[in-house]
């Protein structure tokens, strides 16, 4: 999260454009920037299970990051247009990547009613425009904008569903509407194969992008933000 925060700052200060693809070790439960995690999730049970937690700089709702691919896109705000236009361009690109892997991915239509930040896991409901296969979400995303730049995060489910999020929720949790790629295709999709498909699809964005690179100066900038994302007071502030 600290590295993605640094990418957002680079996009704002220097006009850089970044695509970063990564996975989590150990697995982690992430909360959206404004999500009422303390009210929604069982902190004691999460601790008893030994789960790592973090609060993202982007919005949205909880995501369990295990056997999946996380993407981060950071760029000046005018790159793709408005918040909604940016979502559409990025999601259309990701859907195209999934189709090259054999998944009949499309974009979800707008829902009849928008889901609030306390409505459960990110994959529990559609907010409209997400990447879906037969109506079930394969990718959940969230976006944050500041200082003329945006950061968009998303999780492409490779094998795991989001049952763990429901297991640590307080009270009744909505049934999952997710579709891990392995379930869709009937085969496991390695991280490297999925990442290569995303990079190839994103070539349409042009040549001004930095892809999956971590120069020493970026890591140094990320270290400035690391204490925030390690701080339980930030993680459980809501």
C-alpha cells in the first residue's frame, strides 16, 4: 500500500503513468479507505486466526488477497478522463485480457441501487461497470483521486473466493457474487500468465507507461508511507 501511495504521488508531482502488478505474502485482508471496518468485521476473530490486515489508500470494501493478482494504475487524472471514464477504460482493458485467457468477460451493467461502504465484501455486490463473467465478479476495483492524479486498485481472483471475508463479518453477510478465474476456466491460471495478459492488453494505452518496475527511489519514497499502513490505528480507524 505504501508503494502504491508513492506511485500516486509520482503521478501527481511528475506526471508519471504506472501499471503495477503484484501478489501478497502473507495473504492479507484489506479494507477500503472509508469503510467502517471496526463496525463491520470481527477484529478479535481476525486476530485469533492470525490474519494480516491493512487499510488501502483507495475506497471500496473489504478484499481477501490470497491466490489472486492485484493491479494498481496511477496516472494524471486527465489520462483517461473522469472517474467513471477511467473505471471504464481500465475495466475494458482487463476484460480484454481475460478474454485472451479464455474467459467470456464483460462489464457489469449499472445496479438498481448503489451499495454503501458498509454493505460487506467488495465482491458481494456490483456497483456497475466491473469485470464479470455470466454476471459474477472476477475483478473488484476502487479508485482514489488527489492533487490532479488517480490511483486505482483492483483484485483479479485467480483461485480463491471471498468466503473468508464473510467468515469474519459481524452479523449476516451477503452471499458472494464472485467468480475466481480457475472456476470459470476449469483450470488454474498462474500469476505470471495472468500478469502477461494484462500487460499485453494495456499496450493500447501507449508507450508512456511504467510496468512492474520498482526502482530504488520508489522504494525509498514508499518507506515514508510505510508506518501509516502498518499502524493499527489507521487500519481500524473506522
